[in-house]
C-alpha cells in the first residue's frame, strides 16, 4: 500500500466515513484509487473480525431485525447468467439491532430465502446472552 503515514490513512478514512465518494476522496487526499480501495478492504476486514470477536454475550431487551434490498451491477431481471455467476444481481442486507442502544448485533448479505434467514437468526441468537 502506498499510503505510508497514519495521518494520510486517517484523512482517507475520515473522508469515506463522511460519505465522500471514492473518486472524490482520491482527488481530495491525493491518494491513488487502488490504494484507497485496498485500505477500504483492509479496514472492512478488520472491522468485521472485531465485530465477530467482541459482539458476543450481549444482554439486550429489544432486538429489531430487518432486511433491505439492493443490487450489485444490475437488477436481477437484467442480469445474464454469466454476470450472475460473478455475483451480479439482487442482494439483501439482513440486520439485527439493539433497539435501546442502536448497536448492530448481527448482519449478513445474501438472498431473501429461508436458508439465509435461518442462518442469520441463528447467528443473532448465538450473540445474545439472555
């Protein structure tokens, strides 16, 4: 990764957290797009690992679960078989949030089928202590 200083990495991450696009972040910070994408991927992996390790044995009173639809590259009806095999098409983000603290208890990406729902709810149950 070409971003060497902690200050520069912090500047890139702060820009992305504020909702700035990747291309605008590159222009603002002077960091190459590939470097921003690599930093974003590494940061995402670190955050996912931290969440998976530390968000356990939670004492919560109210949990709200929801799913939201999105698409990758194109909507499902416009995706060819080849594009579908590469991951394009409809995707659902499943979330479980503590209604009191707004902590994300669990999340997953997948289809809207029973298999994804079951695996998601099993993960939610495994993270709750009470």
